[in-house]
């Protein structure tokens, strides 16, 4: 390895001419660097695969497209709160809505079923759970 003093002296001897110094690197160090680069490349490839976008299971709707503002305002407060919460969290069970609104599950289930009968919300079953989502009127 060249010390700072050696580089300084080479600069003084060159008297204005550029001096190119080459440093030999041990082949073992080169192999370690190459191996490290291969590991980094492998990890980056894994990250690229993991970060590919996952298609959404259910399309999120814009409330303007699905339930117009006048319809939302015409609902009683308790139904409006339930509909707004359902819009904010997306497809959900009555229990999930109840947790968000701090009401009993049975009460929210009743409100959601009222919205289904009014044709503002649709419900579907996945396994044992019943999910509700804002109906797409588009």
C-alpha cells in the first residue's frame, strides 16, 4: 500500500505531469468482493419479487360514484354513520363496523341490513362471515 508520504513524493517527482498509480489488490479480496456483490444482487432480486403490486381483491369505490351526496344526506344519522364507516374501511363484517362506530354488533348488523334493503349496500358471504360493501351504481 502507498502511504500519504509516498503519494506526495510521487507528485513532487512528476513536476506537473500526471502520475497514475495502480494498486494491486489481492485475489482473495477480489473474490470476497465478488461474492458479496452476488449476495446483494440475490437479495435485491428477492425484494423486487416481494414488492410487485398485489391486485386488490375487491375494487374500492369512490363514494361519489357509488352513493351520491344527496342520498347520503337523506339517510337518518344512525344509517349515515354506518354507511360512512363502511365506505371508509371498505368491505367489512358487522363486527368490524361495530368496533369502528363503538356500537353493538347486533345494532350495526340491523343498520347494515336496512341499507341492503334500501339498495345502498350489498352483502355477500365468505365462509361463515357475512361482508357488506357499498353498492356500485355505475
